């Protein structure tokens, strides 16, 4: 079974530029999550999708971050414009959607904003 | 809101020895799930062990076991017969029964000395 795929693995941009990350969850998984992991900290949930609907985006900085999950499969997370404090690893995870379904994580995208 | 605290930023142990990682959490809920995740340098989070709060029996997975003290809101991870491949960041995480998002602690970096 293929795991959660993410791309790119690394990205370096200048502040005020825009960037997009892509995630393809495990086939059949209804729930998709985006986490932000700042260096030295644990991951923090940014947004959770159930199929193509948003379940929780309470910690998503909506003035600069956006995410979509068209057709309930893969997802993109965008930052526009980026700030220095957005430097982090962005992790995507998916789960079957049934409690207490395990979350399966992708390898993450390391973003550096200069 | 639930919080998870890992008070040991770093731990080290000799190969083949036993090490215990600490985790405490704060919640007003009575039913929930607790997890330990491992994050190697590849960044991919891997589930190590899971505990359901309503189960009094401590979970065990091969060399990994937990000491779950519900009244004390403590959830420690014991790794027996430590191996070089156990070296990684370890994160304790909490999940409400009615939700799916994970709340992570700050992590503990575990070093295995040969």
C-alpha cells in the first residue's frame, strides 16, 4: 500500500513570495490533515478535511494560508505572502476517518523563508 | 483546551539498556486516546504505541510499553533493550474521542549510545 505522498520535499523562498505544497493521501482515506511543525516543537494542526469539506481550520492563519481538497482526494496548501515565521516543516497526514483510526504521515515539506 | 507536556528535551541511553520518556497532559475529558509517535531524521512520523483511556491495562508493542496513570494524567513510554534504530524524536500526543486531530507535546530527542 502506497503511503502519503508530499511534494516538494524542500522549498526555499524569499519573504512575501508565495508557495504551494501538494499532498496525496492513502487511497480511500476520507480524512486529510495539514500540520505545521516549527523547529524544536511538536506538530500543530492547521486544517482538517473530511472528504472535501473542512472540519477544523481554527488554527489556520486565513489571511495568508489557504487549502483545498478538490474531489476529496489530494490537497494543496498555499501560503501567500510568506513570512519569516512560516519557516517550518509542513506535514500531511491521512486517516480512514473512523475513530480511532490511526493517522498516517507523509515525509513533510521543509520550507525556509529568507 | 487540551495540552501535552514533555519535560525532557533530550535523553540518552546505552544500547541494550532501558529508557523511559515522560509525558503529562491536561484535559477535562474522561475518554480519549494517547499516542507515542517516533520521528526519525527522515521526518516521517511513525506510530509507536496507542492507549485508550478507558482501558486500564497498559499497552505494549514488543519492546515498547507505556505506564498510563489516568488520575495523574501521566503517560510515559518505556523502551526496553534499546537499539541504535530507536534514535529519533519522540512525541506524545492526545486525541479527544469525539475529534480526530492530534495535540502534540514538544518532543524528546532520544540518543542511543553504542
